[in-house]
């Protein structure tokens, strides 16, 4: 047994699982690309103040969950707890918002929150996210939600419902805060200590509290939708209208207030029926004030993030399909040093042509090499010994059917293997289309 273990709340992705991660990430990035998004990569740590400013001082994330430390130069540094702050900082810093708007960025990032680890809740977790800077129209909100839904659909995720709410703008929210404050003050003795502290500064955060008692009290609280100003109300109506016309089901859910302070107007979550407590796989919304808060101009913006660990749990629970793992095309089994060198050279040539090849580098017996070829799922094997080197010919064995074929150990081997892989692709496409492709020629 090894002496060291991954730290609590962190996970390794082993080679047998990484294909699933690549599939999720590539699917999300490529769907987002179809919507006009390009990937942006930002550092894993930022100055602490960036998150205090953007996520908000009164949020759980900033108050309890951040990994904050002093670096050797005495600066306060924080491992990013989410992706929006860094994304906004980067587009501001590099002047992207001075160019054509909207600026649309996507990302896959690790995030860090000091939370109580449980299924679907980790201390290091991963998000796929997108941010769209400079789009004020309600159609942008509807498009953002559609993008999230398209990604979930592309991954074969079923059983998720869209929960939608509007939390207004600073103007109408001020009136709402007063109503909330009055409501919660009447029952302040029953609130948890953190929420009592929130009562003055940010009563809306109480709605997001995970303590059962606070949640029970919050259930009877006034709802934001009753306090929306005319502009915010019209915006929300248009978002709902767009979604309805596009055939996207949703429920208006006044409990969705989101745990980060920068949100305004539209907020949404996709909630899975497969995950129990950690059921939100995607959360997002509009944050019209964030760029100004960070020192930029007024740039209405919006985004969302999906938790990839949760997405994977849902996909597995729902039996969603993952692409087949790539396989070794041909395994060269060798006998003796001269054959081993010849196998290395042949493997190198074939790999230059994009064929997946492996050969023995352990010094196993021929029998053990064949067993290994079987274990790694090689499609073909080719045994090379002194005899084969002398004649320049060998037998290519199909590991599924056991059929053997005489092949020359020269460039014609490449053509044979290449054609076999083409045949397989064609057969796969024919299966997929459920018919004969020959008519297409
Ligand atoms: P929750 O209410 O479950 O704590 P949140 O509101 O804190 O979620 P966001 O800040 O909106 O979450 O992050 C977006 C998404 O990232 C969540 O919907 C979830 O899928 C995922 N996520 C958040 N925190 C964690 C975590 N600790 N471990 C794994 N995934 C997480
Ligand atoms: Mg949280």
C-alpha cells in the first residue's frame, strides 16, 4: 500500500475513466463553439480581493469555503472557487470588451471550495462554463439556457428540469430586501448565526442557506417576482416567452436565488432527478453589474457553469452512452533482439501514418505477449521472429475471428491496415444509418 492518499474531497481520474472526462469536456466545448464561444484559460489562483469583490462578502463561498493563503511574498491568494470572476478579470485586463461585443468565452476549470465532502460535493471539483459579456437582450438569456440544454441533450442526459427565476436589478431588489428584512427580523431568533449576520447586509442570502431551520422559515418568505420593477418584469416575460416559443419546458421557482452576489435578473438551474441532495448539475444567470464592480464599464453579461463530477454521476445513473475506448490496432509480438528492433521500426512507421501500434518493451515470452495483446484489446497481432525477418513475411492475425492472413513486412502492411480501418468505419456508418452506403458513391 502506498503511503500517501489523495486529500479529502479530491479525486483522481484514472486512465480507465479519463475517456469519459474527455468526452464530456469536448462535447461541451464543441456545442459552445457552435454557439460562437471560444475557450479561455485563466490561472488557478487570483488575488483574494477579486473573489471577495465579485462573488460577494456575504456569500457562503467567500465566508466559509475559499482556499485562501499568503504566498511567500505576503500576498493574499485564493484558489478559484468558480470560473466567472477570473473570466471577467481576463477579458477586462486584456481589453476584449473594447472590441466587438458580445465577447463569448468558454472554459473547463478545476475549482476549490472547502466544503463537507459527499457524493457530488468535493473540495476540488471541475466546471465547464461559458460567459457572454455585453449582451443585454432577453433573447441572450434564452440562448444561454438553450446552450446549457443542448449540451445536456448532446451528452444523453435525461431527467433534468429547468428551474427559472428573476432576482431583479439593484433598484427593485432594494425594495425586496426591505420586505425580506421585515419578514426575517420577526423570526430572527430562530435563524442560524450566519443568517442573523446576513439579515442586515444581504437578507437574500438567507434564502440560500442550507440549514433546515432557515430553509423552513425561508419557505414562507416574500418572493422576488412580486417586487420586480417594470423593466425587470418585461425582461423576464420575454425570456419566458422565448423559451416557450422554442419549446423548452421550465418551471418558475422562486427558491432559485443562486449563491453568488453578482447575479441580476434571470437566474436558472438545471436539476437532475438522479442525484438526491446534490442535484443541481448546472447553474447560471445574468450579472449585469459585475464588470462595473470590477472597474470596467457597464457591460450587461451572463453565463453558467456545470459541475462535471455531478454531470458524470448523472450520466452513469442514467446509463448514458460514452464513446468506445480507443483500441490498439496491431500488436507486434517479437522473438529475439533483431525482431524486437524490427518491430520498433515498423511500429514507428505505422504510427507516422496514424495507426495505433504497440510492441513488447518488457521482454515477455511470446505466450505472455499474446496474452497481453488480448488484454489490451488489440485488433490484430503479428508475430515476428528470425524466420519472418528472413522471408520478409508474417501472419497477421485477427484477434476476434482468429483468421490469419499472410502479409509482407514492408510498406504494403500500412495499406492493408489502413484499408481495414476504413472498412470498419464504413461498416460503422452503415450500421448507424441502418442501410447500405454503396449507393452514395
Ligand atoms: P450547491 O448549492 O450544490 O452548493 P452552488 O450554488 O454552490 O451549488 P455554483 O456556485 O452555482 O454551485 O456552481 C455551479 C455548479 O458547480 C453547481 O451547479 C454544481 O454542479 C457544481 N458544484 C458546486 N460546488 C460543487 C462542489 N463542491 N463539488 C462538486 N460540484 C460542485
Ligand atoms: Mg455551494
